[in-house]
C-alpha cells in the first residue's frame, strides 16, 4: 500500500494549489493521471515500488465532499498517507479488500471495474442527496483512485468512512437487507469473535427490535426513506443496513453510584468522553432493547455499488421459481427499497414516545415518573384544562427498566409527579395492557 | 394564452396530490403530457380553445425550484392562471414573445426547440448552482411547458422571474455583454420611451461606473463569478447582464425636510414601503453614481440558453477576419466569461469602502464624518493604540455628496467625530488626492 499512499498524498496535496470553488457537473467526470517512475520526476519523488501510474477520479468533487463531511485535508493526509494501514481480516462477499487507517476514521476498499464506473456515474445523484438529505446514512465517499502497475493491472480504491470503530466494543453486528431468504449467518461466520449476523439472526435475537426516542426514530426513518429513494432512482439494489450494537454496561452508567467524589468525577469524565466520541460520529443512535437496556447503535447503508443488471435479473427469475418471490433478496429496485423499509419499520426500529427517567430507589431524586397499568376503565387524573398526553395503542414507553406497549384502545395520559415510594414494583413488567392510567 | 393558462393550472394544480420529496436526477428528464379535448375529459374541463395537448417538463424539479425561490403554489397559480397576461411590446433579438403577469412577478417567454432541449439538459447544473450559490443572478426558472395544438405546432414556454417591475420607474436599462463590437443601441431602440442601451452607451454615460458599498460589491462580484463559471462549464455564451437603473429622487430622500409631522410620516412611510418592495426582490443593489447620487440597480443575467455551437463558431471566424477578435462578442465560453467579468469589474462596478452619512448643515445630527484632503504629508491624528482605518490607493469613498478616489500612495485613516460647523465645503469636490488626512 506504500505506492497507493504516495499516490494519494500527491493527488490530495497537489489540490492545495487549485483554488476552492463551487463544483460543476463536469467535475464529476474529471480524471487526473500522474506517472510515478521509480527514479522520480519533476512532480513525484523517487521510490522503491516500481514504475506505476496513479489516477484520481473527480478530484475537485471529492475535495468538496470531504469539506462537506468536515474532513480537514491535513487530517485526511495524515491518516491515509503518513500512518500504516491495517488490512481487515473480514472481507465482504464481494471479494473486496479492506484497509483501515490507524486512527480508524477511514476505510480504503478495493472495487471492481464496473463498480468504479458506476460510482462515477452516481456522483451527481450523490451530490443531490448530500445537499438535500444531510443526515444521509449512505456511505461517505472521500476519494476515488486507481493504482496502475506497469503490467497493466488496475487496482481501484475508494476511501470511505469507517462505520464501526474498533475501539468501541461492538457486542453484535448485523447486515440487514429486509430479505428472509437464507438470511442466517453461516456457521463459519458465527464461529468468529464478532460475526456479521443477518436478518433472521436479528429477528430471533431482537423479536421486538430496537426502541428509539420518538424524534430520533422519526429522523432515522425519514433519512432511510430518502436514502432508499435515491438508491431506487439509480436502480441500486442489494444494499444492506449495517448495524453495530454496543451495549452500555452498567459499570458505565452507574459509575457515580459507588465511588468517592474524586474517582467518581474521573469515571464520569471517562464515560462522558467515551460517549461524546460516539455522538461525534454520524449514524450513531441511542436506543434500548425490549428490556430497557441502553444501547448505542452504529448505522450505515453499505454495498450501494450494485446495480440491478442482467445477472441479478437472471438470478431472481431462477430463484423465484424455486422460492416465494417476496423473500428472495434480488428483485427490482423499487420492490427492494419497499421491502427494505418495511423490514426496518416492522422488525428493526420502533418509536418510544419518551425514555422516562430511570426509577431507582437509591437515587437522590425526590420525584420520578411512573406508568401504572390497571385492567379497568381509564381515569383522567389530570385537570381538564391540561392537554392530555395522548398516545395510540401499539406505542411504547420505556421506564428505563422495561418497555410497556399500549394495546387495543386509544388512551389518554398525563404526566404527574409522584414520590418514589409510591412506585408499585409489580407494574414494572414487560406485559401488554388494555388500558393505562397514570398513577 | 387562455389554453396555456388552463394547461399550467392543471399541471401545477395536479401536483398537489404528489407528496413533497427530495428531487432526483431522474426528475429533470420527466415529461408529463395531458390531452385537453375541447369537450373535456375526466381530468380536464371543457373549453373553447380547440383540442390541444399540454406538456409539463420536469414537474417535480420545478416545484422544488419554486419552493427554493419562496414561490407559494397558490400565488403562482393566481398570478399565472387566474389573472390576464400582458404581452410585452419589446421582444428580444431572439424573436421570443414575452408575457408578464398582472402583478409583474412573472414573465412567460416562448423559446425555440433547441433552447428548450438545452434548458432540460442544463437542469442538473442549474440545481447545483442554486444549492451552492444561493444569491445567483441567473434567471429564476419556475416552470417549463409545451402547448401543442392539433395542427402539430409546438409552443414552448418558460416561466421566469420578472427582473424589471414596471411599477418602479426605470430611468435607464442596459444589456451588457462585455463586448464593444457594435454594442451601441440602434437609433430605433433609442427612440423608444425606455430603450435597452448597450455596453458602449453605458461607458459613455457612466465613465466611472457604479459605486457599491464594499460588502455589496464583494458579494455581487463573487456571485457573478460563480454564475459565469457555471455558464462556462455548460459552454454557454452570449448572455448579458441586464441592468435596470432607478435614480432615487431627491423628493424621495428629503421628503422629511419640509413637511409637518403628519405628512412627513406618511411620506416616509411611502418611501419605506417603496424601498422595502425593492429589497424584497433578489438582484437589487443600492449604488451611487460618480456624483454620489443614490441609485437602485436591478440586476440579472439573461439569455443563458445560447450555446457555443457551429453557427456561433462560424460567425466568430467570419467576424474576426474583419475585426479585432477581442471585441467581437462571439468567442469560446471561457473567453466570453473572462471578458464579461473583466468588463463588469473595470467598467461597471466599483467598491466604496463605505457610504459616509450625508453631510447636511440642516440636519439635527451634531456629528458627522468628513474626509479632508490636503497636498501635504499625511498626519496621523488618531491615537496610536487605535487600529488605523487603512485604505489603498485607488479605493473610493463617498461622502454622500461626492466620491473621493484615493490615488498614488497607501494612506492610513481613522474615523473621528467632528462638529458639522468644522466642515470645509471646498474639499467636497470630485478630485483625486495624493494623500488624505482626517480632519
């Protein structure tokens, strides 16, 4: 990778002399080629990698994207070019090779010729999505290069964001497509330390999916829908949502419960630092599982350089003879996007109206909020002039300890403050209720 | 135009049922066709215009543009479809016919087949410019339609912004290309009530061009440069800057000098209303001429649907044999853009560091700012710890009465408050000074 690092350093470094300006549609189709003779040239250093040529695709456009993604050129060069790259041992099904930078910010991925061509044709749509859908979960492309050795072999490389920083312990990892056909991870995959599991593994483990705060949920679903619309319009299929699940350990959140002031503040500091590092990243969402356990989700749409082409069509025809067409993962792009979103909304993400504060008898708080369910007619305990806090059946509330799902009838709630000692522990169970009243 | 109004009303109205979403690259190439039989159909009313078909180009994209330009659909429909349109008597050289809506907000212009095709191919670049260069002076395109009568005749129509509202008395009007070849308005044009004058007429009348406040000047030049870059990348040429000049009459600005309180406030109100209506419009810039007279400039780049094609090439070859190539207005797009910008910066717009407040012995203000020039060594009257207000030679200051251009040496100034009775009237002359000191 030394030659590639030299090529990228030269390409990105030489851009410094090109004034920053608006990007034009023609910028997407620019290719710059520089020869790197091993003896060096006027613009390239001498090196030991043998003669090679290095192509940079759409240099001005990717500079614009890097700026949009808040990537400083100096940081980019330092991470990619001046520190060793580590090859990841877990290549995808595509046969691509992945390298990660030592600061874990960037991934360099090798791509096939047709994927590279497709990426270039995709750039206008990619730009349009970035400008309209700034929270997009599509891959962040930071650069696109081709390393040509004298023998005529071309190695095309894409620099992207690293969705799953290795410094965060990822307790689970899922590749979700919304298909259920053969979507179990293989035995050999499951034998790995941190396997990439699939749709059916997910449904088995998280039969209720993840619970997100309402605004986070709305934002996530809207973002995914916008991303899917773009992918569909570009006839892209077979993409996945990569989901990294980090469980927040009780030692993290309760660090202040059993420590003296000094240790406590430094433990808090550590937790804060660790968390703020999470939230600096895009695609990071706080969530809970059905037991109310705190999770941090790392989300991103991956493998978007597949198109619905002849091969895929053929594969679908053949598979759909053998299996129910709906569950096979190769269809037309519109069907694929619809099924993908349906799976996300039905099986993966759910909205909680709010995460209620933790109820803990040991806390110093003298009030807490608490939902009590009773199998009797709903009583409006709040004053009539207060706007009732209306919820629909099927909605979920988390008390921090458990998730309560409201079933059957529309009910109306209000929030009230009650003393911790009024809490009825028996109601903290993961059951469904016909009606809910506020205690 | 009744049929066209019916067609637009149907096209824009029926969009209400299409949910608002991000626009996609495919939206730029969509064409919707609706038949309007004179007996009416399930989706169209009966009418007396004879059978016709109505095509709407890129309906979703233009809806997006209208929203970006803050055009409410109801207002758009009302202006275009439910009020009579007025045909303008002054068609351009292109042979297009122009209609203006009765509220003067919109222009409907007929375009040739090749211009229409070109506009559609231009839309991705147009979108990119809007998202990066929001102050753009390029035409605002609000809709693009084709009226097809049964005989096979197609009338293509573009709805645009109206740069020069007729309710504002436009004292002069210029069409500037940056060329000096035959760029005088014709005699017949000059005989009109408000002729459209050209580059050489402009240079003759405004040998010092317009003076703009520094931030307005910087913004305008930057915007024009960005617009030119886009036009150049799309190989567009022969565009013009349309400049409407409204002189602010002394009766407007001094309305409060000689009136009692009641009349004064209503006159002020009128001026304020009239002005606020100006500033609501894009492309409106306050300026002064070399005498310091207040102007309001209405600016916009027009005629951008010309491409550098075979005919233009031929025209240039032929003309450049006869004339000095630089001054002929048909060249390659890069040359055209450079010459256009050079003309704007050298002949049309200049930066004033600031418009100093009006000096008027009758005002109640007890302080005013005043530059006094003396042909002797500069004296720094300000305290050393105050950062001097540095200016470069060649920069201009307007005192509201006159414009002072600083020549030869770099000088340093500071602002000081002086009493009005200290003002030396003799210095208020339009002359160049070697050095300037602050009195």
